[in-house]
C-alpha cells in the first residue's frame, strides 16, 4: 500500500493517491489494478457493488460476433484476446460455452456466416476454446427444441461469466492489496485544484472529507452527470467534453426450454440478435433489447411490456414450443453507457471504450463506454494512464494473475483447462467435506472458488453451518457475505452475490431479507462494509 512520496504540499495532505467513483466492473477493476501497482486507492459506490449495469449484462465473455458487421474489428479482436485470459483467471465463475446459430437464409446467407465465423476463429489465438463448425440440426441435440424448418446451423465458442460476482472478486482483490472500498457511499462533491482533489463522501456513518491526488470517474451511466454536477473544476475550466448514449438492455428468464448445455444465438428480422442461454440449471435466459433512454434516471430502468413481447416473439420464431409473456418468471434491465458516436441505431453504437485524461489541474481520468469482456484491459490501460498523469510509471501485472478464489492449485495442483480444473476442484471439495450435500458443494465451489475455505471455516457438519435461513442457504454463508463481501441486504445476497432469489419462494426471500436486516450491524464487519 506504499506509494511514491508526493512532492507538492497539496499532495502531502492526500489521504489517498487515487479516488475512484463507481463500484461497477470498471471501477473495481481499476481499483484492483492500481492497488496492485502500489498506489493508495479509495473507491466509493453510492449503492451496492454491481448494483446496476454490471449485474445486468447477458453474462457473456465474448468477442461480439455481430460487431463484425459494423467493421468493429479492433474491438472484436481485443475482446477475443481477453476471453481466455479471463477464463483462466477465475474458472469458478467463468467457463467455456458453445453457441448454436440456426441458419435462416432470409437473415444472412450461409457464406456470410461462414466468413464471419472464420474471422471470429482467427482474429485472436485460442488455446482453450474450440473453433466453429457446421452442424446438422436434424441430428444434433441442439436441433430438437427448434422448429423443423431449421435443418442446418453453425456452432462456435465463447464464454459465460457470473457478472456480479466478477465485480465482487475484483473488489476483494483490490482490498487485499490495500484499497479501501466503500459501498453505500455517495460522492457529494469533488473540488479540483492544481495540487489535488478534495472530495466530500457521504455514507451510512456520515460524511467524510478525502484528499486525493487524482480522481477516476468510473460512474458508468452517471459518468457524464458526475462531471457536470459533482466534480467542481478549478477556476476557469470545464470538465465535461463527452456525451453518453444511454441504451437500455432488458432480459427475461423463463423455465428451462431445453436440456442440453449449448446456448443459442438467433438472428432477427430487424438484423439484431438475441441469445437463449442455459441459466441456473432450471431456467433459460433470453436477451437482450436495445432501447435508447432520453433523460431517464439510469437507476430506474425497467423492462417494458413491448420488450417482453419482442423477446418472446423473436425466441418463438425458432423454438417449436412458443415462449409467451406468461412464462416469464424474472426480468432485469441495465443501462449501457455507450460513448455517443452519432450513430442513428442504438445497436450500432460502438461498445468500445475510451479513456479521457484531463491534466489542466489535478489529474482526472474519465472512463467512457466499454463492455464486461474488456474490463481487465480497460483497467490495465486506465492504471497505466493514471501512472503517467502522476508521473509514476509502474508495471502492469493482471494479465496472468488469478482473481479472488481463482487459484485452485492448493486443491488440484497445476492448472490445465479451466473447465476441467473446476470439475477437479468440485471433486476435491467433496472429498475434503463429504458431509456437504452434493448440490450445495457445487454451488459453494462455483460461487467462491478457493475462498470456499473462508465460507466453511472450521465446520465439520451441516449443523456447524448454522440454521438454514432458506433452503441451502445457511447462517455461516450469510455471515461471510456480510463480513467479507459487502452484502447489506437480502437483494445483495439473492440477486447479486448469488441468484438464489430465482429458486426461493417469496416467503423464503423475505426470510433472507429479514435476517440481513437484523444481523447487519453485528460485529466483525470489514472496514467499508457500512450499511444503512
């Protein structure tokens, strides 16, 4: 947590080197990278970690096959290069996934699909993910749930990620490397001068003033409003130079539509695509939409009935059994903060990111755009740029590093293939803790990886895990989430640290919420885990 001694009197007063505003994937990724390079970092997030966009993605580690049609070759290549880096870093929350594209000649000709998949296979090196191939849907398992007119298709590889847990793992790593992570803490103001920033933060414990040498604006959908309303420029300057396009993406979840483990990518008549993905064992996730928001509060984004109808209609074009709005058991919506490139079609707006540096006074870095697959590279670039602005270049380190819980070597020895490594890890967990129910052992292994030992602790039986607050969710795990992972509410536990809310009844969800409400102020909370 050491830092190069500041040279100016203003810097000598600094409580931290870098203040990061925003606790989504970019903010937490940048905090992790900066802290790992030795800078003193403070991150504040006005809500829970991953409370908004970063828990509302399609949950894919992917290059973005459709972006090839918009000639976004640089973005696709960058994302493809990151896929296997990420898969190796946390095999418990990320794994390979095969996608089936049924061929509809009215959408795109087969030769165009083949060219696209050839590029997708070869724009970046692959060691784990197999390449694409054509399949006969009349005999392939993925053809069974589809309408009989879909006789041929294509299969290719990408990856799956538990997006909200990815954010938490980055925050855990950042904290382990010395960063302070404050949730439920809003940045009320940030005054800039030549020597640094003076920020006023407000959280459940009250207000505090922080002096920082640099600020990183990673507020996602609020990045522009942060510059226009919260950040106060030095005399005679303006901070906001870019505009965001806020595009809502909504998803629906329905009971499982197919038994195999492949996902689908469906081409739509409007030239968009949707995915249908195996989800939480018993469900299918379908999404996403692209609806531009104009002046709406990003935090209030909710799916509309027109979006539900759209997703059901497009999925029903392919599945033999129609998908109806009445089938929907859960929905979620997120707002993508896309850099305005003057494109008329929200689907065509670039998903690439831009880092904007401002050194007219104390350093300011604003993060514009981005996608979850490229968060590590964005964070690496951002940390390098912060170092440049501070005049303290420090080497990058995250490309070959594990995320929290991702190093399974103490359990399984040397790593091989991420998906195989995870299965070996589950077997090792069951061997060490044979008293754990098989389904619970797998769920805990998926959620926590090598940090499962911190969850189980010294427990030797299910009784030692404490009473079950809801089926399969015991007090010991809830205390871990409260004390170690910034969980403050039932929603934090049920919809972000896990997706157990999908599996519980309303009464069971209410019990979890009540337990969190009653216990949240119990002892042993980590610094920064202050809940209202």
